[in-house]
C-alpha cells in the first residue's frame, strides 16, 4: 500500500467546499496549501503479532468453533501495519508527523458495523470479522479513521507501526430467517487501508 498524501488533501478540499454557495459568502480569505515531494514512495506491510512479515497481507484469524462464535469468545488476533523502507532504501519519514490510518471495507460494513464474510459458497453462515483498535475499541463506519500521534519532534518521531485486532464474530445480518444459526465454514473478509500523515 503506497502512502498517498494528495488523496487526503483533495478529499478535505471537496468536503470543505461542498457546504458553501458562492452567493452566500460573507467574507474572503487566503488558503495555504502545503505538501511534500519525495524521491521514493513508502510501502506498508502486514506483520503478525510475533513480528513475522506477511508478504500476502493476510491476517490469519485461526480456528474457532461454532460455540466460540456464539459466545463471542473467538480469539482476538493482533496484527500491525508497518512502514517499510522506501524503494531507495531510506527511512519513510524525514521529519516527525502525526499519522492517520483509514479503513475502507471492500464490501461495506454489515448491520453490526463488521466486515462481511466474502468466503463464497463454503462460507460460515452468520459470521463476520470485527475490526478493532489495539485497545479493543470497535472500528466502525463512523470511527474508521484512526490517529497515531507523533512520538516526539525529532526526525525519527513519526510512529511507523500501527497495531490493530481482528476477531470472528456472529453477524446479525438480515438473513436470520434463512440461516438462523451460525454454521461451520470458511471466513474471509477484506478491507483497504490508507495511511496519511501531516
């Protein structure tokens, strides 16, 4: 995943201008736009809780029983998004920055604000994936932007590891009438992340 500072800026501008009509403006002002051009982009990789880098960006949620899902006791699996070196071998950040990680589900959020199970015909019914911050707080459609404050003001003050958790949970989707119970099967959810800094 490439770091994209321009996307964040463009989105902010569009949202800001959408609420004003030109004929309704009572004043005017100046806006300063600030950016940075780097010699190389920074890649981000997924690491398991033991520090093993996962090249395929797959987080293994392990196995859970139907009973585990029903009782909300499936294991919470920790993982990290880690800033790797730039393609030219230098560090990702040349100054201290605050970092934001934005989560965007590939198939939207389900009724419980979890990631839908996309495993296909052999999927476990009524099972979704709950995405959480490191402290266990549920990440939802209204809290999908997670902030990481810079560690200090020195050159290496930018946080470069962002820890999250994921857990298989029971989904209360609208298919209760056709599939009223959790069933055994495969679980696969997918979400994109966007890392921005300022």
